[in-house]
C-alpha cells in the first residue's frame, strides 16, 4: 500500500505556506489562502494517495481534503492529453515550415509554383521533341 502524502496549508509571515508533511521549509508560499489551497491540491494530485490539511490563521486544523487514485489518474490523463496536443502542434509547425522553405526557394529562383510546373512541362516536351527528330 502506498503511504499517504500530507500537505499542510499554514499561515506564515509572508502569507500562506504549503508544507509537505512535517517539513521545516515550505514547498511554496502564497499571498492568499485560496491560492495556497489550489497549489496544495495541484501538488496532491501528483500522488496516488494524498491529503491536504487546511489550517486557520491561528494554526488550528479547520478541514482536510483527500485525493485518491481517481484524481491521480485524471491528472495523469490530462498530462498525456496535453503532451499529445503539443506533439500534434509541433508536427503542424514543422509541416508549415517545410512549405515555407519550398516557397522561399521558389521565390529565390524567381519562379512561382505555377511557372515552375509550366517550365518543367515545357522542358520535358522539348526533350521529347528532340528525341522524335533523331
């Protein structure tokens, strides 16, 4: 069984701190309590079993929230979806870059795509005509 990881949202001199377990140093600090709770929840979703313990301004425990495997799976699935979208976006960018490169080369040669096709056709027609004459 996986041990439950506990994050505490505590008051600190700067604002609100998110601490993992009984750590001396805070994982993160935030100006408001809701922002600290969001950060703690985000950290908790990265573990199969985790808990966020909320303290009030005096340091007394007010509430706790548990994050189970279902939350962990959702977070992992979301990460996979984002990674897949990034790959797709990268492929589209590469394809567009290749097309731009072809257009630049054509512009450098002073030819549009249509003129290149026509020139290629006429060149092959000329070769065929010279072969027929022989």
